C-alpha cells in the first residue's frame, strides 16, 4: 500500500515541481521566440530560392532587398518581444 507523505515533504515536493515547471516555461518561451524570429527569414529565403525563370527577383540588387526584408522582420519581432516584456 502506498503511504502518504508528511506535510513538510509534500510542500518540498510541490516547491520542486513548481521550480521545474517555471524553468521549463522559460525554455519554451526562448524556443518560441527563436522560431518566431527565424520562420519569416526561412520563408523569405525559400521564396527567393525558387528557380522559376522570368521572375524579376533574380537581379543582384534583389539579394540585398531580401537581406533588408529579413533584417526588418527580425527587428520587428525583437521590438514586439521587447514591448511584451519577454526580453
């Protein structure tokens, strides 16, 4: 038969589980921010990586336009996270 834990041990276990849960939430928040920042960049790179002939996107200046768009989305995501208080 299972015996119940004394009150002090139960409180200690609850504190430990709470700390582990808080640490896990912080890790998940960090992973969510990284994926949110990198997803637009990967979509932009995938769009520019398509090999359709005749599109006006394959000029040398368009590479720099792609880099600027990626940096703008990166900066916008970081500003949004900062306003939300996540950074």
